[in-house]
């Protein structure tokens, strides 16, 4: 064999070692080494490019050290004198060196990513009423008119001398920009004035449960307290106290820009509020309506007063492609935050999403109404479904397939970890001006639909957002991205990581570099040049949660969706 051939073989070996590091089947390395006359152990694992993770590098390093040890062994030393084997060995060394380099890059990038996460996690979202110590009784509030009503509560606008959050003033004063109808404009202006004069909303739960004591109120309604801020409840020795009762409150979620924060929660005697006798006479106590079924005391929740719900907003507004994507992204960020706290909302719908505008006029979305959520302390998003009487959640039309098709049995457990993300996929249709495909008499049934039956999304939507929505609505939760991964996909798509997402796989270093750029932007600015604080909040949320592995998975999902153009034909 000519020297030229030997060197070329050695380089081929080096290349194949190198390629192995980037996901080519490792079995080829083993074959190559065998071809050179060395005895090698069983081939190392075959790894597909898109699932190549830092742990695999560690695995390769171990395997390659094994190979290197064999090369030093007696059989190798006998052959070591030949130029051919020297070349092969040098080439092999080069390959191992490249792997080491890759590992080092990996370590540095992971460390950079962890630092970014730690930095942005510290910048937590603040509760504007934190420093006030009053507001735990109904008399502290001036109650205005009714602003909403559901199956379990009536909501009133409210004001309190101690609470005039500056933030709500700025956001509420922004006039809604969309819509041309004069009457609607007037209505909206009226609502905005009301939000300014009454910056708070008081939700009065209807208590038709077994008792009027704080004890029974809490045990029946404790899920409403999941978004309670740090001072919402009086606390004693670390336990929540409502009117002296130490309640067993389920998990609580920390403050997040896309999740409602309860400023205060307390029990009080049910008052006769405006419209009560006309709107909800049956749930009033006999003291106020002799035919009423309600109890004398109930739970009151105080939160920020929002100008409208997502449903109300969409009645006469159609967000543009980018704004719509930002709205979907906010919902995903909110859902991801809940998942991280082990909470599944289970009743996501456009009426349970409140909306306000930031100082740049961009919609900010907030998930509210936790009455149906799964937040038990011992359950990490898993619900033992051993009887058909176990409550699977609120809105049956928007129940993810894995929940809707679950059949009760002795060891059946329902996993809610991707259920809310699925509901966000369905709500996205509404955000982009389409009817929700799972609503109405002719709507799809979430337990039975096929993915190809999903109606096409409007063409004006960004391609990547269409991909995300279709992936969120995959029936099989294993093939569906989590809320975090789906949110990352939109971040990649919206904030100029085109080069990263366009490549087959961005290297770990490229990903870390991109994250560092995003961090620098987020640290230097409070709002975007277009005045959007919403975009800045999204960036901070992303940076405080991002991991390189999830980012890599997001890129893989994005490429998968784009490649197949499945947004046109379903993902079956
Ligand atoms: N903070 C708020 N600011 C403005 N409006 C609100 C606020 N909270 C609730 N609302 C309005 O009140 C309505 C009912 O509130 P909510 O959904 O919390 O009640 P519910 O009885 O628990 O509802 P459900 O029937 O979904 O169980 C909402 O759809 C919304 O229109």
C-alpha cells in the first residue's frame, strides 16, 4: 500500500471518528478500525443525529478511551513500527482530540446556559401590592359594577385606598387600537375608564357547599388559591391562614407575567352586590333571598382588573401574524410555568384568559380561574384514575385526547404534563380568527379526531407558528412537544435564530452564543424599540428556563415540521 493510501486511510478514520461525534452511526468507526487490523470491542451505540446529547459524548469518550487502550496494547505495539499504523494512530489521535474539544465546548456552553438561567430566574416578576399589609376584609374595598360571571362566581370591579397599582394605570390607559365600530370604541373606552378607576377585581365565589366555616370553604375552594401571591393569605408559621383556619392549600404557583396573581384572599359574609338578585338569586343565602341555596359566608379573591377576556377581544379583533404568534407564545410560557410547579390548569379556554395591553399596545395574556386545576401536593401532574367518578377537569371540548380517552381502572394514571399545551393548540385557531375546531355541533371530538381532519390554518400565519400549532394538536403526547419545547420553537422563529434553526443541528456552542446575545439584549433594555414590554417579558421567561437539550429538541421539532410541510396535510 502506498504512503499516500495509508495517510488517506488514516484521515478517513479520523473523519469517521469525527463524524461519529456529530451523530453518524458509530458502528462505522468500529468497522474502519477493524479494517485496519485492530481488534476492537463491540461497536459503540448508533446515535441518530437529532437525538445527539451531551451524555452521548461522554459515552463516546469512554468507548474511544477503550479503543485507545487497545491501540497501546501488545498487538498494536508490534505493528506500531509501520508507517501505515503510525499514520492511522495519529489520525485516530486527531479524532479523539476533536472529541475532547467538542466535550470542552459542550461543558462551557452548558455552564454559560446555566449562568444565563440563574441570572434571569433571579429577576422574578413582582407583585405590585407586596408591601401593603391591609386588604384582608371586604370593608377595605369599594365595590363597583359586575364585570363577569361564571358557573361558580361573580366578579366585580373594586378599588381600595391601599392599592392603586401604577402598572395597571399605565396599561389600562392605553386605548385599544383595534376595531372601527364607533359604539364598540365607546364601550371599550368606558371599560378602560372603569379599569382605571377600579384597578382591582373581586371574585366572589358562590358557596352552595356543605358549610359556612372557613374550614369547609377552604376545603371546597382551595384550588382557587393556587395563584395566590406571597401576601394574599395571612400566614402563620409557614401555613396559610384564612380567618384563623390553617388551611391545607394545594401547590401554589409563583408570580409570572402570564399567570394571574391573587393579591388577597379572605372569607366574609356574602353581601348584596349590584345585580345579585337579578343575576344569581339562587346562590344567595336565605338572609338575602328566602329561596336561595347559598351559605352565609364565602371566599373572596382580589386580583388586578383586566379590560377584557381573550374571547371578548377576539370577538372584533384579528391580531396580525406576529402579534398572534406572540399571544400563542405567552400562553405556552404561562402553561410551562404551571407545569414546572406541578400544576395542570385543565380548563383553558378563551374565557379563562384575561387580556390587557402593554405600553406599546401589545396584548398581554394572563391565565386565570384555577377552580378545576390539578395541583395536589403529591401528584406531579399525574392523576390516579381508578374510578369513573374521578374528576378529569373542566372543559370537555378542550380535553386532550389522552385525557378524553382514558378508561378508569385499578392502576390507571392520567398524565397531564402535555394536556394544557394541547388546549393552547386548539385556542390558537381562535387567536388567528378561525372557529375552534373542537367547538360546536359539527366540531371535532377530541377523543376521536384524526390529525388530517384538523382544518387548515390561515395562510397569513407564520409558517413556524402553523407548525407549532399542528404539533401541539398531535394525538400522541409522546409526539407532541411540551409547552416549553413549543415555546422555544416560537422563540427561535420570532427572534432571529433563523441561522440556527436552518442548519441541520446548530452546535452547542452556536446555541450558547445565540443565548448570550439574547441575554445581552434582555439585560440592556426594558422594552423593545416598538415599546413592547410583553416581548421583553417573554425573552426573560425564555432565558430563565432554557436548557441546551430542550433547545436542541425544539430545533429538531421545528426542522421536522418544516421539512414535511405537515402543516398542510396533518401530522399522521
Ligand atoms: N381579574 C379580572 N378582571 C376582569 N374580568 C374578570 C377578572 N376575573 C374574571 N373576570 C370576568 O369574570 C368572568 C368569570 O370569571 P371566572 O371564569 O373566574 O369565574 P368562574 O365562575 O370560576 O368561571 P367558570 O364558569 O369558568 O368556572 C370571566 O370570564 C371574566 O369575564
